[in-house]
């Protein structure tokens, strides 16, 4: 679920000026995302998603993100994880996209993880001058400077009416002082809508987002490592799209989110939004068949239990988990490729690749915020 933390939420926090650790901070939810947003557009399940229009930005909503991850392997069998995320933040209601004073701020995060190391990058930008944005015409592209996710299409060719087309063949690029990647993501599978046709509840109090994924990418390309070594890689990728104006309840302190790619071909998305009393923590997810058919999961169907912690950046973080979906015969234990996969960005969080065993085997990604 890409509710991420957005550093852009620092701006929200500054506007509300909560005292660190005080009651105001608690009642804003994690990173201010539980703060009141009545003046912004609200997620309305009576207005269904429409493609390709909803691949683009929604400036009337307060927050939005485009999020890609991949589990990769080189020819020597070495494993890697990559992350690419673009965030849009509306600073005021009815903000538009356009010039430098349009009331929109953009942020991008990229990451590269190995078993031994983890590197990350962060950038900020504005819509003005074309520095950042997301469009679907004349072709799909999401970008901040030269960090980009772009539709691949033969020169001069036209897109077919299929809603799949803009996201079915993408090129993902990022270049930092430490690392770079240039990857191609391809699939012939349909998009997956989470929740009720994309309307994804985040609490019993009414918080929600629009949320869909493409979890079936085959990925090929090249990584450039910090020592300058270039390696050819291949593997599996996942793309998440989400937007909302108030995705958290005020009492929710952060989340634990999994994307799982089972060796048997199914895909699973799970998340837990934490509260002080874990019995009150909200759980949801989606079981995705090999054919791409989505079955929403209720809180009662999901058991997410930490089994192993590690110390990272002065915090105790649960990096090992037991995940159970009894109705689907899933009972697995997850382990991180690198327990120190800490994103030391403006608002820090844990993000990295995992593998799992038990009733099923496979790989995935884990994101944890609010620790």
C-alpha cells in the first residue's frame, strides 16, 4: 500500500505545529497523515476509477504516490532490491498543476539493497518548468528531473484502447552519486484493484484511499554499483498507485506493508495500520490469483506477527514476520535480505526486499513506518 511517510508531510507537520511526542502529534497520525483534510477532495466509491486518466496526477487530493519495487538477481546469483517512488503533495485545497506557485510539491525516493549494503537517494521539486510530473499523453511518464518511469512504445506507434497499455511496458531509471539503475518492466497481465474496485479502506472510521497495483512485472536491465561495477539483472517487479486526502485515522502511528510474489504464481498484498492496542490495529489485503483475479481480505482473515527484531538507526524494528491467511492455506515466515535496510531520508523508514518459506516460498518487499 504506498501510504509512505512523505517528507512532504513535514510541511503538514509544520502547518499544524505539533509538539514532538505531545498529544497533538499523536492525534495527527503518522507524519500528519491523520490530520483533518475536509477541504481537499475525498475518496468517493461512487465514482469508479477510469483508465488511462487515473494513471496521471490528481491535484485535488492532498497526497499521491507512484511506487515501484523489484527483487533482482545477477548472473552470479547475487540478489538485489530496488525501490523508486514519486510523491505529490498539495499544500492547499484546489491547487493546480503548472507553474512554480501552483501549490504542489514533489518528492522522489530511490533505493538499492544488497545483502551487505543499502543506499538511498532523495530529491524535491515543483511542477513548474517541467521539473516533475505525471502525464498519460502523448505517452505515460512519471518523473522528477532525470529519475523517471516511462512508457515504452515504438516511435510513431499509437496506443491501443486497452487500459493496460500505458503500464504494460515501462522503463525505470535513476542515477545517484552512489548507484544507478536502468530497468525495463513488462507484463501482459491486467491491473489489480484493491479493496472494493480500488476503494481501499484504512480504518473502521472511514479513512480510505484509491489503490491499485501491477504486481506481475518481469524485470530486466542493468545496475551500476557504488564501485562502478555494472551488472545485468533480471527478476520480478511490482508497481503501486495510491492517492487520498486523509489515508490514516489520527490514532494510527504507522504501518507494516508487504507485497509478496509467490513462486506458485499468486501475489499477495497485506498491511497493518498500528495503534497502541494491537487488537485495534486495522488489517487489510488482497489475494491475487495466477490469472490476476483479486480477492479482498478482511481483518479477520489476516494474522501478521513479528518474530524477529533488529536495532537500526537507534530503533528496534521488527524485520522478521509470520504471516498467516488460513482461508488460503498461507503460513509463511519472512526474512529480510538486509536487516539494515533503513531509508535515511527526511522522514526515515525501513524499506527492503524479503524472502519467505513455509507453506509457500517466494520473495517480496516490506515497508515499515513510524518506528
